[in-house]
């Protein structure tokens, strides 16, 4: 599941890089394998549908307050 999630994030045109975490070396090795995975359009669409209420893929629909507190 972690590799699938990472592959999905990396195939999002709006994402420049994925920040992943691992607590064991074998998790790092497993996560790196996702970099070469290409998900087909049908699977990407199914994942998008499943997470639609949690993730926004259209940058035109994202908002920012434009200010940050120091």
C-alpha cells in the first residue's frame, strides 16, 4: 500500500517531490521501488475517486490565505 500511495503521489503533475518517512531501513528500500512504478490511467482514476474528499488534484481549486505568521 505504501508503494501504491507513493507512486500515486509521484504521478500527480502538481507534485514536485514526495516526502516519505521510514523507521526501518527495509521501509526505505520498499518505498524507493515506487519511484519507477507507472500506474495506468484507469487505476489512477479509481484512486482519485476513492480519495476525492481527501485530496485535491486540481491546483485551480486550491486556496491559500496568502499570509503566514512568523
